[in-house]
C-alpha cells in the first residue's frame, strides 16, 4: 500500500494542509523542516488516520476534539484506490469521502496484517520511539544494543561513546554541584536576567497612559491630514482654474464671433452621424486625391514623352465609343470565362460518355453514333426479327429432337414386330411418312434459320459498340422504342448544346478581338481621357463648390462660375463631367 494524498482539515498545528505523493522516479518522498515545524505531528496524523485518533490525543491545542479530521487516499498493489477520512470519537470514526460511516475493517484490504504497534515499530519511528528502543536494547545486558550501535557507528565500541557522553553530561549538570558544571550557573544567570527584565518592564498604568496619548496624537494627526487634503484639493482646483483662464478667454472671444454669424439652418436628427460619415469620407477622399495626384504626375511624365499622331486623333469618335462599350466588353469577357468553364464541364461529360462507348479521338467520333429515323427503325425491326427468328429456331430444334426420338422409338418397335403383322407395319409406315414430312418441314425451318442468322450477322456488324459475339448480342435485352427515342433526343440535345456553346465562344472571341482592336486604335490615337483632364475637371468642380459654400454663408462673390449659366445649374454639370472622365 502507498499514500497518494494526505489532506488534514484540522489536526494538531495543521489547518487545511494538502500533500500529494505522485508515483514519479524512485517514488521516495522526503518531508523535512526545522525544529517544531510539525514533522512529529504529521507522523501522528499518518498513524491516527490508519488506526484512529487516541482518546487523550495532545493534538487538540488548536482545534477542538470534535473538529479534528484527517483525510487520505491510498492505493494497493492491485491498483485499487480508497479515499477515506478519520474523525475523533469512540465509534464510527472511519468515514468515506462523503462523510458516511464505514466498518472498522474497511482498511484490511490495504493494511493486511499490519496493526498500530507494528506500524509504529517499522514505519512510524519518532524520536521518543527511537530513544525508548535504544534503552530497551541497552537494558538487555547490552549485547544486542552494543552490537547494533557499534555497527551503526562503523565499529566504534559503544561503551566508549557512552563514557564520553556521561562525562559530557557531568560537565553540564551534576546534582547540586555549582563548580565545573555549565547548566546550574547558566540557570542562575537566567534568573538574574529575568529579574532585571521584570524591573525594566513598563507598568500597565504607564502603558495605558502612553496608549491614550498615542491615540489622541493620532486623532489630531488624522484631523490635520484631513485639513491638509482639503487645502490640497482647493489648491489643485485653483491651479486648474488658472490653467483654464486662457481657454475661457478664447471661448468668450469665439462666442462673441459666433454671435455675429447668421443662424444655422435646422438639421435632421441624424446630422451628427451623417457629418461623421462625411468627415470620414472626406479623409478617405483626401487620401485618394493624394494617391491619384501622384499617379497623375507619373502619367503626365509618361504622357510628356509620348507623341500623338494625327491618325490617332482622327479616331477620337471610335475611341469614345470603345470607352463607352468598355463595361459591355468586361461583362462579355466574364461571360466568355463562364462559357469556357461550362464548355470544359460538357467536354468532361462527353469524354466520360465516349469512354463508356469505347470511343477514342475527337468529338467528331460521336457523329458515327448519330442515327437517322430510317436506320433507327431498321435496327428496331432487325432486333424484333432476330428475336422472332431465335424463338422459331429454338422451337424447331426442340420439335426436331422430339421427332428424332419418335423415329428411333418407331424403328425399335418396327424391328420388334413379326413380319405377318401387316397392320402394325402399315401404321408404322404412316408414322414414318409423317416423320418424313416433319423432316421436310425441319429442313425448311433450318434454311430459314440460316437466312435469318446471316441477316442478323450482317446487321450485327453495323451496330457500333455491340459485343463481337452474336450470341452475346442476342442475350442483350432489346430496349423499348421509347428508350431509344429518348436516348436519341438526349444525344440531339447534347449536340445542339455543343454547337450553341461553340457558336457563343466564337462570337465572344470575335467580340474580344474587335474590342481589343478598337482599344488599340484608341490608344494609338492618344485620345483616351487623361489624368490631367480629370484633374482640371475636379479643380473646376471644387471651385464651384467653394462658390456654393460662400453663397450659402452669405458671402457670395460676383464671379460667374460658367458665363451665361446660373451657379445652381452649372455646378451639378461639373460634377457629372468629372465623374464621366473618371
């Protein structure tokens, strides 16, 4: 058995002490500490947990007897764990983890034959037990004790050690002797020092008076500290007021300026949100303007090094049309990408279908599977005729086998008849004549079967993807006319989709080539909207906006934004022009 955990809620000097003993390494746990740290109390806690707390236990100096409690968790060699606790009492002192009483023999599977005395002698040795054991060994004539202690000291005779210890004890204390000893003079000195300590101690009355004076001084100190804190708060408030005086002056000046301004119009309840959004948009627009300004500068440098040819200028109208159709071009380009993706999917489907039909090569091989109405009807009729011929062939073969059997039977009967039995002979001849007619019918049937078989083989060779063996083909189930018609319609639909997608792809490619050619002509003419034109249009628009703001504030100027056109009509046009160029 080994301990996994020890928890002491209340015992001796311990309160809620929790010790874990994990099985790691050599599985040896050492608990050490200074004198009076509680090592002996912890050893008693282990022993009392297993065998019960003594009725006169000295470990109630911190906790009352009825509060003493020790908990533990043990495990045996079989790996079984047991969690229990022990309380102080006369009966039902062994409890489970929830505090329910357990029988006194609940620990037998873990302790075995170990009792309290054996545990104390083998595992629970304290200073007192070691001392008493040594005395008991020495009292037994000293042989065993001397041998044990001599062996423990590396062979040194224990009598010499005892003699040295006795001599040292005599030097420390020897009855009433006061000379050549240490403890009695030290005790006398200790008493003198205690007397001096009592003389130097402060009297209770003086101590109470000092405490009262200290309390009064502390009260005065607290009062003064409160007054100082109030003065500091007032001083800080005055300092903040002094710091705020310039701001208050500027505020009054701004308020006087504000009074002479006209009243602002009423705004909606969401004005703050819209203003915040507009401010954010203005910041973003400013950043975008800076970015575009740098981009315009770069493009102007590139444009300065370019020469515009007259031929390119002559294509201005075509360039404008291309610019207007640029969005349509992008949409159709995206549609072309989607169509190409869809076409790739259809091609994968067709490839899978061709593999199922054992066809290789390009999609033109599918044309070999296309059937017109006449050929489809011919295949259907040939399949029906082949099935009928096979059925008739089977019936004829069966009938032939029956007739051959009858002929053999009649021949046997004929050989067995006597020569005078003419009536039976005549009957046999009639049967033979019937058999001859049956042979003629069988011969005609075999000829018809050969003809139908030859015709079936000829039509079998025309079937694409059919098994090489005619019998295997004959075992195939003939699809219904509706199934053949549905498959033919599906094939025609797939072919129509393929032709339609190919037409769309060709049209898209032609449109792309046309747009690219037209865009190239526009670039060669050099009449695409430039960054400089965009910047001028935006500057003109911003100038108009400044005039609108000045008009709204009542500081309108006499400047005409666009000669001959009112400002409220001309400004929106500048916005549209700048957006068109962008």
